[in-house]
């Protein structure tokens, strides 16, 4: 079960709205961290994902385990939020 | 015309399946759905394709001040969906000719279509040098609008000399402190882009290195440190924090390998004058079409033409104006 979801995005990234749209269609709430507006959180995104890219979706489960999906990758995102 | 059918078998049937959801595909879908032709699009990435990840589009008709690639893509999608186009996110793996029906193997199972439009476009090519794969997304990137923000006040190398390389270099100046643009031969971007580029060269924000082949991307501890280039036979080092690669386009036609659909020497799809490929009932439009100009406006126009040719094919006769 999903406890919360955070998506790291940028304003111009075309893949970020795709992730938001997918989660929205599933009725899932999420927090968005726009790295253009919050550049101080870039290191956090990098530390979590190991990648200098967006979108990065962080799914925290009820047992506090965490899954990280880098990019718009439905093959990984779908089971992670199921 | 007709909706999804589940007639003899459980395989979903559509009048038209469009492979891809870029400008050619979405334009075609606007035309087919407005004619009430049941249309399903298959997209493995993002609707709008490369246009969606392009910072700014200045040469698409109807936008006197230009338009953000993402906005153009989003509007094309909305317009197609307004008339009933459905976009399914998945991949078409193979197309089989079964006479009246074409059977598509997809990641969502098999589907049947009376006509198919291939509009898969192209992706950015890789350069194939050491370090490129190792530092992918950790210093080597192909999408400036996605990843540029990670390079605020950092040095960047951009590789390429065409429209995309110049356009995206200019976009990246909003983040980077300095950009070295490595061009294998000469800058081949349009004149207007070259004029824009000159402004950034004059201000010292971008340095253009002509006749510079990229040989290796070098890093340490998971970080890119410099790019090794070769200029007039001599090794040149470019210290950098990241590399963006725009060295041309690679057609998305792998799924057509070993099919009856003929490709040209560049792996683009061949067609007759009606945009029909060597498989009857399968059409092609946009960047994936042999001889394509790789322009968004051309792709959109050809998508519309393909839709009209598909209608003629489905109806079994030419449009009255051509009779």
C-alpha cells in the first residue's frame, strides 16, 4: 500500500506531466518538487535517484520501504504504485 | 465509422491503428477521428515525440512568436482527443499482414486494424564513444528540457552542429555558466539559429569548436570531468560537469526489421505516392518516412495527407476531386 508519493520535476520536462497524469488517473495523491523553483533540492533528488534527470518518483509504502522510479517508466511505475 | 469491436475473437479491432503519437500521428488522428473513423494511437514514450522535449519551436506555422515544444505537443494531443482519438501507452512489436486485417503484436496483446499508419518518428542518436553509456543520466544527457536544470552555474559540453544542438545549447545557457559546443565539421543549423548562436558566442557564453571530433567522455567517482576531442589531429581536453548530445536522429523502425515493410538504406520506411508502404493497408508519415525533411510542420502536413489516403483506402475509392 502506498503511503505517499513525491515527484521531482522541472518546468520544461515533457515526461513529468506524463507521470502526474498517470498517478492522477489512478486517483493517487502526490507531492511535487519542481527543481526549477526549488534548486536547493537538486542534491536530494540526485542522492535518491543516483541520476541527474527528472522525473524522479519516490513511492513510500506503509511499511516505510521506498521505491524510486527514474524517468517516465510505466513498466516500473505501475507495479510500484499498485 | 465504428468503435472497438470484439467480433469473432477476443482481439480488439479498430479501423485505424497509428503507431506513434508525435505531430504526424496526432495530425492524422485529428483528420481520421473528425471523419468518425475509429482510431487508436500507440505511444511508447511521450505524446508529441521529439517536439515535446524541444525547448522552443520557432517555425511551426500559426505561432508568430514561436511556441514551447511541450505546449505544441500538448495542444496537438488535446485536439486529437477532442474528436475521440485514444492514446494507448505501449509499444507495437510487429505488424502482420492478414489480408483485410493487419494484426499488430503489442505490449498490450494482439490488435487488429483495417489500416495502419506508421508514424514512429525518430530519437536522438548516440555518438558511441567510451563513457557515453557509463555516464548516461549521470553526466551524459539527450534531453536539455528535462535535465538542464541540474547544471545551474556549471560548465557544459554540447556535442553536435545541427539545429537541435544549437537550439538546445541556447536553451542551456539559462542554466550553465559556459558551454563548449563541439562540432565535428561545420555548423549546419539554419541561418536564423546561427545568428542567434552568434549572440551567445559574442557574449562569451558559448564557445564553438569546429572540426572537433568527440573521442571519449571521461569521469571519476560517478561524475563526468572532461571530454576528450580531436581537433586537426591533436587531442584537446574540455573540462566539464556534463555533456548533452545532439548528433542527429535515429529512425524508430527497429520493430519493422524482418517484416514485409521495405526500408531504405537509412532505415526509413519506403512508400508509394499514396504514402502506402510495401504492405497493403499500411501507411507511413512524418520523420520515419523515406525522404522526410525532419520538420514538425512537414510531419503534421504529411499526417493529414496520410489520413485522407487511409480514408480512401478504407472506402475503396479515391476522393471525388481525384476521380
